[in-house]
C-alpha cells in the first residue's frame, strides 16, 4: 500500500475526490489543499491510472521526515530504498519547492536530493536511451516530503488530440464539465441523448464523454517500479460511469481542418453529423424534426465553449454580459436543449441571466491560463425526459 496524491486544478478538488473514490472504492480518500490524498496498492494505481481524467498529475509519497540542514536532508534521502522505486535505466530529475523552512534554496535542495539518490542507487550501466523519473521535494515548515511522479507528462495529454489551437481547453477541465453533465443526465435514468457541440473545435467535451483510454506512456510501471499485483479485476475497467447514452452526435465548426479531424474520430459511431457552422447545424436539426414542438421528444444536451474574445478578437466573442445573454438566447432558439453546459469568461458585470424556462445548477469556477472562467449548467424542465 502506498500513499498517493492526485493533484487537482484549483476549484476541481471535490470532483477529483469523486473520481478517485469511483476508481479505487476501497481507498481512503481525503481532499486537501491542491488535491486528494489516498491509499492504494501500486498495482491497482497502475491499472486504473489512465482512467483518472480530472486530476492533473498523481504523485506517490516516498518519504516524509524533518530536516533543518542539508547534511540531514542528504542522510535521510540516501537511506531510502531508491533501487526498489526506480527502474535501473531511469535517469532522475528533481524538482523542489520550499516554504517557511530553513532549507530555502530550491536549486540546492534539488542538487542535494539528486546526489543522495544517485549515491543510493550505486553504479548503474549507462543505458543508451534512458528515461526520466521525476522526483518532487516539498519542504514546508522543515517537514520534507519526497514524492515520485506516477504520470510522466501531465494527465491532460491524452495522446489523441493533435490540433489543439491557440487557446485549448485542457482535457482535465473538460473532464470536470463532463463529470457534472454525467451527474445531471443520469438523474433522468436510462434516457438517450442527442449531443450537440455547435463550436466543436477538437470536440474536447465529446472526447471526454466517450473517455477513450489514453494510449500514451506512464511513468508508473516504466521508470517507477511496480512490484505489487493489482487486486481488482481488469475486466470491470470499462464499466459505464452513468446510465445516460448518446444516441447521436451533432457537431459544427467553421474550421475545415477541425471538421476533417472530427470525422476521422467519429468514424466508428453509428449516428453523427458535422456542419460547417452552428447556423447550418441549427437549420438541419430543425428540418430533421419538422417543427420546434416535435423537439420535445428528443432530449438534447448542448455543450459549448464559445470564443471568449479575451485574447483572440472574434465577432462571436462572449466577453461581455450582454453578449453572454444573447449567446444563451441563441442556444435556446437554435437548439431547444434540455440540458446545457457553457463555458464563459467571468465578466466584471457578473453572470448573464438565462432564457425563460432555464434553471441554473451549481456552476464550476476555475482558471484557464490565469483567466477566471465559469462553466454554467442549465436544465429546461419542460424538455427533460420523464
Ligand atoms: C474556443 S474554441 C472551442 C474549442 C473546443 N471546445 C475544442 O475542444 O477544441 C471555438 C471554436 O468555435 C469555432 N467557431 C467559431 N465560430 C463558429 C461558428 N459560427 N460556427 C461554428 N464554429 C465556430 C472555431 O473554429 C473554434 O474551433
């Protein structure tokens, strides 16, 4: 059993805790500042690590001790069983952070820990192409915490999205929005939904909903050794996380390269459409169902991340309250949704009012590249499946 720490984006800690509990039901998870601490078998962590979608990184605690000077830091680090933690062909990179402690100079902490680990491992054959294990050292009020990174690259890199554009919404944030949506949609048990992304881009939300397993590499099992066997059954790995099913996928994007990438990604789906603009998508949906009244039988979930217009000026930018009000009205007119998730930049004027009949649920607040944004969720009672 090890102690692991799943790092969360500020504002997403509780959702990460839900995620950890659902993947490792037996673990004792506890939300702390910046993430979630949990106890898990290394083998079980390895088996399900790729299914963790909201956390940004997972660290494994190697040791915790008090050190007020560098000789003590060296001695305690040297005494740890590094050869059991690290693969013999792994090189190491140490990253330190320190606050309110006598050991202050980050570079010096990194050098001392790095030297002690190298000494502890003893002479190693020089590998042709060595891989990197990242070791994190945090010193807080003279308590030193040494951790090994289980991930390698950050978790939002799923390995399946190439064209991310200039201001991509990270997969980990999109996964948080999707987790909230799953909760909303499952409240309406076993219903089938039409998924609408009118400004799909790389379809980050749809990808997170479908949750294809990332095929990328992980540090755990490669540079960090796993000796304990997984206890859980791998057969249950793909268990659905909600009852809600997507019956058809409807996307629009004005960028031809993105439409092309989308159609490749959707190739295996039985029902999907990709339009050149949100206006065209709205028109085709209206035509398909005949009259707006008929849409009552079709349960639509609209997920949209419109151009925010903070850095990229665009005529569609939603950077003022008035534009956000108009944008929500546009979604109501065009798509007659039952559930909506929309990401807006926060404005000084506060949250935009919603169209008549829309009921707002708890929003998610977070920052994207330092910019405060809000993911807002609405349901339209009259159109929800009964
Ligand atoms: C902020 S990005 C959305 C990013 C998206 N969530 C993703 O996963 O990449 C906005 C997207 O809207 C598209 N877009 C802008 N105006 C549009 C319009 N009128 N109709 C359809 N797509 C539009 C852009 O091409 C861009 O891909």
